[in-house]
C-alpha cells in the first residue's frame, strides 16, 4: 500500500509532533518521493516566505523565528527540509490572530476567492459535530468549558481547510508531487485536510500516512498507519491543574 504514496499528487505525512522517530520517517519518505513542494503545518505563509535552502540549520532556524513558536526543537524538523532541497516550501499554519478572529466570524470569509470551497459555511452533521467536540474535550483533559468546544472544532476545521487550500495551490503551481507535513489528526481522510481535497479536487491522487507509537491504534481513517517506538513525555494534563 505504501507504493501508492509514490504515485500520489499529494502525500500527507502525519506525526506526533514531539516524536523524533516520526520526523526521521517523514524525512526518509520525502527524500524518496522527491516532492516539488513541501507544505508545513508548522509554518505560516510569512515564515515560509523567508525560507532559504542554501543556509545552515542554525541560520534557517533563526530566519524562520522557530524559537518564538511552540513547536518542538527545530533539529527534529530540519532533516525534512534537507531531504528535499529543491522543493518549494509553503506555510499552512494559522496565525493565532486569525484563529481568534474565526471565533467571531464565519470560516468561509477567511478564504478569499474560495467562498464555497471546503463546506466551511455549512454546519457539520450533528453526530460528527458531537464526536468532534468529545474528542476536543478528551484531548484537553476535560478542562475546557462546554461552550468553548464548538469554537475549538471551528478552528480545527479552519486548520484542515488551510492545509488543503495550500496543498492545492502548491500542486497547481508546481505540478506535484506535494508532501504535507502535519499532525495525525489533520492527515485523517475522514475528518482532516485530505477530506477537503477529495471533495474539492476529486481528480487528485491523495495518500495519507499516519504514525502511532508502540502499536497504539489511532482514531480516524488513513491509507496507511505505521508505528514507531514511543517517547517519554510529561503528563499533558498537568498544564490544566
């Protein structure tokens, strides 16, 4: 099944953000796929515009202002950039200011020129909406007020749509293949960015790979799920205490 990734127009490579083994795998696959474009959830458009493949790891980290973000150590991500030195780099990250704006406006208005794309102006099926809210509550250690959950789902949908839009633009500009580096949740075929691409550009060949730890089953639908060794991390719920 992995062979299908090498025939795809857009390949989503999922990850646990803090697991270096996942980034090693992404770098290996990117070097084999040889993408014309790399799309990063971790970069905004402004950051990606500063990308320079001809500078050192330290210099690139500084140019991208990586230390001002909340993403894990840049040394885990740099091999992905280095694996495809000729690829154009695109940022699909949503600035916090935009995420906050979405709470008070409609999602579709954020996508100028895409007023009817991705179904952002339509409510989700009630069962899916409820399932998404439960997932948001669980992932935030049951610490969020109930009234905030629909807004968290809206922001997640926006992030998925931004990834899809950016991947589509990258494909149109480069002809592909396009590799998208993102969290596993955004790589879901049923809920994530691939879903929007499938609905908006049905002729695109899409492949989605997720990565788990120690054989743990992931929620959602993917073309392939691989597992690596897990890492030790602090209890994520401690921040809510």
